C-alpha cells in the first residue's frame, strides 16, 4: 500500500512538469473567479452595489481581453526574440521572418527591429528614409528596464497611423541587449474589445494611455481618439488610484457609476473605465454574471483537460526522450540520437541541436582516435625520443625511441615519473639544486625550453641527454596541462666534440712548435757547428775538449727536442717513398729487441702479401721506437710485445668506422703494437696524445713519445686508435692508407751512397752572417769551392760575374729580399745546369706541401752536423 501511495505521490508531485502546468491553468482562472464571486456578493447586498459590480465586471472583462491581447503580443515577441534567425540580426533574414509573422498575425500594423541607437534596421513596411525613434519614451523605457514595454499613444513614423507599440529586447549570449523588437498595433483593434464588452444602453466606455490620451471612446469613438482627457474627474481618479469605482459625470453630464482599472506591464500602461447608468445597468449585469460563471467553469475544465493532454504528448514525453538520449550519450554510446518528431517547436529544436552536436562529437572522437593512432605511428617511426608528461611529472605517452634510450620496455614506462625513468632520481629534477628541468620550466612559464642533462644508465655509463620541452595542452585559463619533451642522446656528439677540442689543442701546440723552430734552429746551428769545429781542432787531451763536448751534446739534445716537436706538429720535412712496412720492421727487429731488454719477449706477426704504403722510412722508425719505449715502460718484469700487420678494407669493416667517426672508408694497411703491461684508464686515454703528458716519474720521460707518433700519423693522412684497460695492457692500431701507384714494387727504394767530398763550385747564400761564415768553414774542408753571399742580390751578382760553372746553389729558404725558390729560378736563368739545396730553420711548409717534399727537391733542416751537410751536398750533386 505504501508503495502505491508513494507512486501516486510521485505521480502528482508538484515537482513534475504536467502537475505544474495544470496548476498554472487553475491559477490563471483564480482572478476571474474571484471577481465574479465578489460581484455576486455585492449584487446581493444592494442594487447599487450590483450596478457597481457590473461595471467592475465589464471593466475586468475589458481588462482581461486587453491583457490577453497584450500577453499574446508579449509572448509572440518573446518567442520571436529567442529564434536563431532573429538572434543573428541579419536585416534581410529578420524582414523575411517578420513578413511570415505578419501573415500569421495580420492584426499588427507593422513588425520591426531597432538597434541600440534607435535606428530601425528592419520593418515590414518600406521606409523612404532612415527612421530613428531614440526620442520615443517607450524605447528609452526598454533600455532602462531591459523588459517588455508598452508605449503611449503616438502617430507611427512609418505607418502614419494612430498606434501603440509593444517592444521586447533581444539579448546576446553575454546577457546584453543586442537590439529591440517592436510591433505597432492600430487602435481599431480596440473595436473588438468594445464588441466583447457589450455595454448596456447609456453606458460610457473609455480607454486611455498613462498620460490621459484617448485610445478608445464609446460613444463617438472617431471624434475622441487621440484627444487628452486628463482633466476629466474619472480620468484623474484612474491615474491616481489605478483601480476602483466612483460615481461621476461624464462629458455628456450624465451621472454614471464608473469602474476603472489598468492593463499591461509595467502596471498602469493602459487605463480602462466603464461607466453604467443605474437605470440601464441592472439587466445586463445579471446576464453577464451568469454567462461569466458558466464560461469560466467550462473554460477552466476544458483548459485543464487540454493542458494535461497537450503537456503529456508534446512536452513531457519529448523531454523524457531527450533526457534518455542524453544519458545514453554520456554513458559512452556516441551513436545515440534523439530523433524527436512530435513536440513543441522549441523541444524539437533542442532535439535537433542535440543530434547535430552528438554527430559532430562522434565524428570528432573518431577523427581524434585516427589522428592519435597516426601520431603514435609517426612518433614510433622517428629516431628522436618523444615523451608526453602531465603536471605530476607522470609519463602518459612515450615512443619506442624513448624506450630504447632509457633501455626499458614501453609498458614499464607509462605511468611512471619521468625523473625516475630518465634520470633515476627519487624526486623531481626541479627539486635538485643546480639541475635544470625542461618540463618544469614549460609548466611554470608556458614557453618552450632546452637543457643538457647528464646521468648514468643501468650499466653505469655516463650519458649526455639534450632535452627540449614544449607545451602540448592548456586549460581555459592558459595553464599548461601536458608537455611534450624531446630527448636526444648526444653522448656520441660530445665524444666527437671532445676529439675536436683535442685536435685543436694539439694543432695549437704544433703551431707554437713550428713558430719557434726557425730562430731556435739558427741558434742551434751556430752552437752545434762551432762546437764540432772546436772538437776537431782541440786535442782530446786538452781539458777544454770535454767542456766543448758537453756543449755539443747539449746542442744535439736541443736539436733532438726540436725535431720531436716538429714531428708532433706534423711539420717535419719528410721524403715519402713506396715501401712494404714488413721489410722495414724486419730490418729493425734486432734494435727493437734491444729496446725491450731480456725480460720482454717480442712476437712478430707479419701479414702475407701486405699492401704497399707511402711514407718516410725514418718516420716509420720513429713510430716503432716510441711505441716500443712506451711498451717497455708499461711492463713490469716479464712481458710480451706483439707487432702485427694486416690488410684492412674499411668499406667492408663498418664497425671500425663506427668506432672512429673521423675515419674515411677505404683500404688501409694496419700496423698493431700490443703489450701486456699495466694498461691505461679512461682518464689517461683521454690525454695519451697530449704533448708533455706523462705518467712516469719526474726525469724519466718528456711526454712527447705518443705525441710524436700522433703527429707522424696525421702527417701521413693516417689514423691511430688505442684499446686499453687497467691491468689488460694496451694495443695501438695505426691505419696507413694503401698506396696503389703503378710504380710501387712493394719495397723501399735503395739508399743512395753518401758523398763526403767533391771539387764542384757551390754558391752559398745565407742572410744570417754568423751562419754564413760557419757554413763556409764546414763546406770548404770537404774540397768544394765556395762562393758566399749574405743576400740574394749579391748571390745573383756573383753568379753573373763567375766565369766557370756553378754546380750547386745552397740557399736559405726565407730571406728579406726574396725567397729561396725565387733565387733558384734567377740563378737557373744564368746557370741552367745548377742544382739546388734548400736550407732553413723554418718548417718544411714553405717549400713543401704539408711538409712532404716533392721529388727532386733537396732540403737540409737546421741545425745540421758536418756529416749531414756532406751527405745532403753529395745527394744534391749526384
């Protein structure tokens, strides 16, 4: 029983729409019912009261008729104001809409629309010129009250007829008035109101506006419309009291009982007065009372019945259907549509809007899923690492490249904090002092940013990461909700940059070495030359002989250091030849074994059919000697050194090129020197080729050995690499380019025999006077005739004056007046058969390409010994 009662209570609950609609119908008839009952009571008490009640009833009938008419216009304008066509405010569309309304509601003189400046921009009736009604009180009233307004009596500026105006504001989405709708009503419509009232004989019916202007007058309406009757007693009473009854004389001096009231909103817009003579009023009042009660009851019952049927079918049922469709859509069924066919226009319009929105959202969701799938496939295909992070620093998306970078499966990454995955931190990067966080910067500033991070991966290797962060999504206030971060592993890039810095550093040292070589070599030439002469002249038994010998040794050591610096800088003068390095190594094996000592074994593994290379044999000797000295010092006690050669095609060995990014693919002859010594750690390897870097005790190494090897390798367009770990020895791999000249026989050219003496004429040119004298003293004992000159001009003069042959021009390379090669050309024009020997304290760059002498060019580097001088002169003359 309780459940039944609950259902009944729910069915008839006032919160339900159909109950409220029926209640509204009932409420609507309450005022009319009250008036009729009140009139009946008055009629019973007295005849006069009956007449007054009759007048009041007639007045209210007129009022209700007028109110219904006003309400219908208000509802019409209010309904129109909410239509999409009107809200858009397009004049042509509004006019078309108004014409349609006028066809359906022909009683209106005009429909129109006014902008906020009072200009009429739409009207059913044509306007010969622009019309502005900003001075009309009703227009100002609408702007003030922002509500429906009834105007006063006026002559229409478009209709040119007596009218009153109903006006309704149209609001925009922000709640402001966009423009104003109006309907002009001709006063003749009040004739229908008069016909409905059906006054008794000798009655007076008056309708005025709030200012007392006549809108309708019975009798003789045509002569009264528009006139002001504000001074009439009954009109004064109406304007003062709004509603009531009073006995008064009309303009015809006939006494009547007047009932008066107001109609329209705001209250008092229109005043209505009905005056009935006592004599003629009794019968009509009784008839009206009876008819009113019967009609009220019938209308009320019918209204309640129709309201229930109408609301159930055209309002309640469509609303329930629309609600059910919305709930299904919200639950995830995006294909749901309301598809309403029956219902009031507004609900069907809402249903159509819902269906259109649902279709748009469904398409957008489908498109977004396709786009997300496409973006994911693209991001998974690129090499860069992408990761999307929310404000809690949680990873909500990552591509496969990112998973590869952090060495974790994708399923273990999603949902975890980015600082845990990328940096192995227990808290956000931004909370770590001095540690930049790209993503946090994006969240705080809304701008993109970059940063460089360093951390160790799972294997403990140092990794450099470049991160770039960009805002991805924001809320309505502009707050960044998600950010996308691009993570680039720049570890290899950093290694290459470090290699470049190393090369630049060594190049700078090389330039310094080459720059001081000239002056230093000139001084050493004088020291070593004169000390050699003194050693030959001073007997061994003389005490000063040992002193001179120490000076000579110091000069020779200084010259050796200079040559080492030039070798490191790749600027020493070389004469490369086609050779098979196996043969050269075999010729040096005895000397190399002596360098190692008895406790260290030498293992030689030559390659069969080794390719030919082109280099200076002395440089190959320097490489082997320095590497073996280094190996000897690295081995404590018993050990082994291995020399190995092999042919290597780097086109077919990409792993080598990947390990050495500066390699140029091609064919190389690889020379490897390995030892089983103490090896080198990473820090030592980074500085292994630095000049003057040594791990030996003070006084036991210059730190130039490996630097010299590096310089020689680079001068020959070759490459060198080191593989070493502490306790596992070291292997030096030198990759020499294959020489494929047709003349290459695979062995070195035979050494030419030294010539120590001769009888030829030598033109000696040296701008340094002490060196000129020393050189002459060194050459003449060899049997040669020497013509000496301290300038190119003097040398040319001597060549022109000398009657015999000049067999050899021995000249400095750099001189104030002209260079050595230029002087050679001048002397050759005088003595075509003359040979040339260049001498210089500068590096070989001046007369050679990259320090490598062309064939046929003879060069003597300062400082030099008497034996070197004799040998070079003999080679130049041969």
